[in-house]
């Protein structure tokens, strides 16, 4: 799968179930972290919440972009694991 395909790809099960939550980077032990739900992390991606670059050794999740205008070339939002965890637990931002 090339980068263009990866940016636009929606897994058939996700399309049928209406879910598109995927993970990237090293697994962190969550039930989500199965090989069939892991995705490639494109280069030069930043966390949409904190704006920091996401490195090749960082973990996180990819969700559909839900803003007014999707970032160039992507319909996905990438969150580093710290920011995503803070969203879920409603804790202070890092």
C-alpha cells in the first residue's frame, strides 16, 4: 500500500461498523493494539491536539479528521498517546 492509499484507506470492517479508530507505533498493551488495526504513520505528522511532531518511535491513534477543513493530503487526525489518553481521562494537557 502506498502513502496515498494509506491516507484514504478505510478498512472494510470499519466501513461496515462505522468505526475507524486505528493505532500506530509500538503497542502499549491496549485491546486496540492488534496487528489488523495497526496503521503506517506517514512522515512529518504532528499531533492535532498539542501540535508536536510525532516521531517514528511514538505511539498514538488515528481518527477521521473532524474539523472544518482537513489538513492537506489527509482526512485523518493523528494523536500522540499522551494527548489521546488525556482526552479520554479528561486530565490536564501535557
